[in-house]
């Protein structure tokens, strides 16, 4: 099925995670229906979100009355109430919402959400903890895991690759990674090519298997 990124989105659960998603979507011009069972939260966000309602997302009739089944995409951002998260997700499946994103607070929770029909499961606390651990423990300036065993990192170039065109450096043969972009001081990021020559002070974006980019980032 083709992407429908401009379609309105339902966001259910307006804690810090859900409200930040809803507000960012609105900022980007996407219409949002936001739902939370706490009237105080709904009142606080009223006027900042396209449409907002206080309702029990574990009640399928309440979801029907709000027209949730007419939406293509929904985000279940419910926090620590695992039962409500699972039931809400199952009701969205029953309402035949095509693209369901669900927040999980543990891998077990995420596995259940996958099994009942969530199309995408997000573990924000786990993912952020893993990212920060990579940054704290090494020389990386930023870290993004894009698949189970593939990552992008931002780091400084090791000294052995300074002053040598990338095409002559044997980088991929020696370390199994690819430098995809480079930023020289005072300039913007640009794509790296075989002719790119790195200098001290550059920042590079490197892609590759997670273990390989981790080892590469630790080179002196």
C-alpha cells in the first residue's frame, strides 16, 4: 500500500511522548485527532491540536463515535497502563485502521502489540537508553540504529584516513563501513565521494553493521 503521509492521524494517550508527537504533527501541517481519558490533559492542550477529545480508548463505541475507524494511521502512545495499551491497539485492529504505531515499555509488551496487529512498535525508553549508552561510552557524536544490526554514526575521522582520498583508503575493505557524508568546519554536510579527502576537525557520518561502526568509532 502506498504511503499516505498527509493523511490525518489519531494519537491516543497524551503523556509526554504522545503530546510531543501530536504537537509536532500539527506543526508539520498534519491534522490530528488526539484522545486522552484525562479531561485536565485535554483541556491543557485544547487549541494547540486540530481536534482533541476526552474519551476512554478501551471503549470501542467511544472510538466509533469519534470516527477513529475512518483514519488511515493511528499512534497508541499510552504509557504505563499496559492493559489499556493492548486493548486500545486491538480495537484499532478491529476498526481496520491500516497503519498502527504503538508505544511499548518493554520488549515483551512490544511482542504482544505485534501479535495483536500493531504494524510498528516503538520502545522510546529502550531506544534512547541504548543511544545514550553508545554516546557516553565512546567517541561517537551521534548514533542511530536503523535496523536490528545496522547503524549510522556521527564521529570524527580516525587519523589513518586523514589526507587520503576515500577511494584510495581501503576503508570498506579494512573496516566494512562506508562514509556517507562529511562536514568541514564552517560548512554544511555534503555527500562523501571517492575523491573526498578528510581533514582534522571534520565530522563524518558512517554507515555499516553495528559492531563494525562501533569498532570504527574507537579508532584513534
